C-alpha cells in the first residue's frame, strides 16, 4: 500500500454520538473529523444512516471497526468483512481502523476486545487477516494498540516489537492510542517512553486520547480504559511526547460512557489542539503540568 498514511487533517476530532448530531449540524464547529464505529452502520437504513450521510457532507470521516477479531485464531467472519466493506464503500471515509485484539471464538462474539500473545504464530495470523481485509477494502487500514490489564507468559516479543513487525509484514498503519499505552504501562510496566521511541513514526496515521479510571482489586490498583472522563494529565504529557517526536497527527477524543454535552467534547478537542501545537513547536512540557 503506497497511499499516504493519513489523509485527515492533523488536528483533533471527536467520536460521533447520536445525541450530538443536531448540535453539530446547527453550529458546525471547527473539527478535523468525526469518527464512528463501523458496527453501528452495518444495517441497511434508518436514522443512523440518515444522520451520518448528513454529517459526512460537513466533516471528514474516520471509520473505526471493533468487531473484525483480526487477532482471532479462526478465519475472519466474511459476513462481517462484507458488512465493513459496505460501510466503507457507502461513506468513503478518509481512514479505516481496527484493533490488535480478538473478540470471536467458535463463531460467537464476545463483548470485549481481548489481548493476543505476542508470538510469531499470532503475528503471521493477524498479518494474514490484515492482508485479507486490506485486499477486500482496497485500502490500507490502521491497527490500534490495546489497553492491557494482563499479558501472556507465552509472548516472545514486546508489544512495540510486535507492532513494528506487523507494519513491516502487512503494510498496515498504526493507530496509536496514547491512553491505552499509558494504561498498559501503568498496569504492566511495558515502558511507554521506550515504546514510543521504538515506533516507526511514519506508520502512525491517527492518535486516540481518552479518559480512564483506577480500580482497586485486593491490594492491587489497576487502570481501566472506560472512555468516560477527561484525558488524564499523564496522558496529555505522553501525547506531547508523541507529537514532539513524530509531528502532528489526526487525533480523536474518545468518550463512550457517561457521554457529556457536545460542548465538553469540543473543549477537550480544542485542548488536544493546544497541546499538539505547543509540542510541535518544541514547547516545554512543564507549562501543562498543572
Ligand atoms: Fe482507542
């Protein structure tokens, strides 16, 4: 795949929520793009399609899949792949992305994105699935790093090495979820700074930012990426590190639970743009420490 790694504007966008459609169409605030979950638009018609068709005329679009189970140890669900292709052909989004995860076993879908072991076997498996998807969609897709609370003893490589090999072998791009990276680093000490330094910046086509929460389990404190609050200060700091190293990228504010008023999402997007502008100009991170 030789197309540019990103064609969305390298500024902040928001996830599209049905309750915000009317407000967006009325005020038409400046946004780099909106992102939708592909699975919400796999039906034939109805209000979701009417809304998205109208929004699509106003804003650039990113389609984010959550159900293809690219990391699953069984053939892709061809019906699901066809449904994804239908959404992509209908809306012609600037970008399409999916997950480094699995969510389907014996034909049954699980209501979660589950991690995969980082082995040569799973690398070849997911690269075959990515290749099949990219061939059907006739475009490169971006693959998002997971938020992990556990790791597999059988893994033989670090997550960053797995991503590097996956990009090289499949020709896909990366969707770097900075909140996921911070959550994984907090839970599993995977070394966020080394992780970022190792990534091929030219493969990063989009960034996700979101909120998370702390959960006490026995004596342990783990972080859960619930996408239900503002971006944490530590995540903003990592985001600035990414932008300072690789330059600005299309950046999504993800907010999927306890969805706030549109104004709150727009304010968070503007904050992301401020951080990115500051970092891209070589600003010192301490200014945003408070
Ligand atoms: Fe994400």
